[in-house]
């Protein structure tokens, strides 16, 4: 019987997406791992691969369709020997309108004949029975692999649509010698809705005035929701310090001259990333995130860096930043920033981390307060380095390059004294840059 292909949840926060482009057409054969289509999430355009083999019998959602809810049927897959005539009108209508349920922990078993018939149509299983005479739903490929390896399908939990056993479930069972529990799609974390006027009410205020209406895309909607959540639920407090950069600027110029033959040019931001990563190791209690009913203290220094793109921003994460050289951090950051601007980052490249950096110094901003990106414990807002009159160590008046920074801290995770200790470690690392290479 035909099997529905559902709109996947490609990130933990994804609730809907745009089916940007089909890479297969009706009648094409697909195997597990074949790329079927491109899907735009709130953050990136990602490829969606087949998890089973079969023939694309019907495409239900056309190219360019926006607002497709997660778990909505987007196509129908036919098994060997089936044809498009096996797809009933009722199934097609249901595929367009119904929202599929999350897969159960074990393939569903029916108690009555009508229920059995209904599931056979909606889930399109490949049928068999277990020792109790109940139906087992598995793909033909999964059945063949299980038979070859002598595995009992009744002992396998399926992770396919509505608990259907697919190839990966059988392979994982063989590798671990233990049933693999069906994985439920990641549920989006509910966020507080902003209390604001409707667009119609606002439009009335500007009636007769010329304006352009800009439609909100998925990224802008997500940014609005998450930042509203952050300001409403995260108890921010702010710590500010001035950092003298003259020694760092001289050291950077020296390093860049030596690295020039290798085509490497370090930025001030590369030093800031390194300084923050080391500070998280020097003050390990501040390397933490809020987890609802507990705090997670991280061992590695995974530092997120805000990257502005058209229509929004990404925060790609530099993992194990304390362990990497300045040149490695520089190359990795350039790569992540370039792919962020093309919206080609995978979710694991912009999710996670315990700490973030937002640098607006290149835009001439002296100082600002950044909003924490949950579940991070803190974010460092970096201003421009400018020449300022300062009082020297011996009391003399002199001129120095000074950069103002503000550490926004989640008080649930980091208290005032601990936040001050973290910011002081960042300052000391930047004002004595050679120690970061020790």
C-alpha cells in the first residue's frame, strides 16, 4: 500500500517550512539516502533525503509552497508492484489536510477489523504478523534485511511514519543487539507571544501615509519570537568594562606579518573569540546554560558568534574554541560566516554553545547591550576600539586604544560576582594577548 512522506522537522524549533524545490518527479525511483527535495527552514535551506526505497507515486505539495506544517504529507511513495491507481482520493485529500501524529513508541496494533482497515489506508504499511497475530508494519527493504540477518521484526521498534519499521531500524538493531526506540520528531519549544497591536490596527494609524509592507519570512518570525521570549523570561543583568587594546593591536600586526606567506590575516574578533573561550575554562562555573529545572555546566568552550545576514542573523558555533589556534579559529569563522550568508549552515552548526559574542565595533558602535540567546548563560557585546585619553600607571595622562564591552548575563545561571570574574578573565586575556598562546 502507498506510504505518505511527511514534512520533516529539520531543527528543534521548526514548526513549518517552505518546500523550495523538488529534485525528483512522479515516477522516479528512490532509495534510502537519495535527496528528494530542498526545504527552507527558519534558518537555512536543507536537503531532505529518502529513508526508504520505492517510487514517487504522487507529489502533494508543489515547489515554492510556504507554511507547510511539520508532519504534513508532501508526497506518496509506492512499493514494488504498486501504481498510482492504488492511491485513493480519500488518501490524497487526507494527505493535503491532515496533520500526522508523532510515531508511537511501538508500531500500532489494532483490536478491531475497521480500525485495522483504516490504518492500512492511512499509514500504508507493508503487512505481516507477530506471534500474537497482530500486524507488523515494515518496508520491503527492512523485511529483506531482517530475514537475511535472522532478526525478529516483532522485537524492533520502528521510527518511520507512525511507527513503520524502515531500513535504519533493522541496521541499528543489528549493530547494537538491542531494539531502537522510535524517535519522536523534536517538538518546538513554546514561546511567549508578543503583546502587540494587529497589523490592521497599526495600518489604521498610518492611513493616508505612504509605506511599504514587508512580509515576515520564517527567520524574522523566529527572531521575533525568541527575542521576545528572552526579554520576557530571562532575568538579564549587565556588566561593563573598558579594555585597552594597544598591546593586542601591536601583537596582531606582528603575527599577521609572519602569517602573510600563508595567506592568513587575523582579525581583532579572532582574538576576542579566543579570549572568551579561554575565560570559560578559567572560570568554569560560568560555562553553563539554563535547562529549565536544572543548570548544565559544559566542559568544552563552544562559543557562538553573531553573523548578520540579509533579513536576520545566524549564530554559528565554534566548538572547542579554547583548543584551537588563532589561525584555525580565523579560517573556521570565515567559512561559517560565508555559508551563513548563503543560508547553507546545518542546524548542528548554529545550535548549542554556552556563550555568544556580538560585535558591532566595525559599524562604529561604541557600546550596546545584547540580548541573551537562550539557553546561553551570557553574551558579550563588543564596541569599537577608539583612541581615548586615559590615566597611565604612573598617573600621567596618555592616549590609548580603548574598547568598551558589555556582558549580558542570565542571573538564573550566573550571579554577579561570577559574571564579574568571567568578564575580568576576558579583559586580562585581551590585554595580555601573548598569554593566550601559552
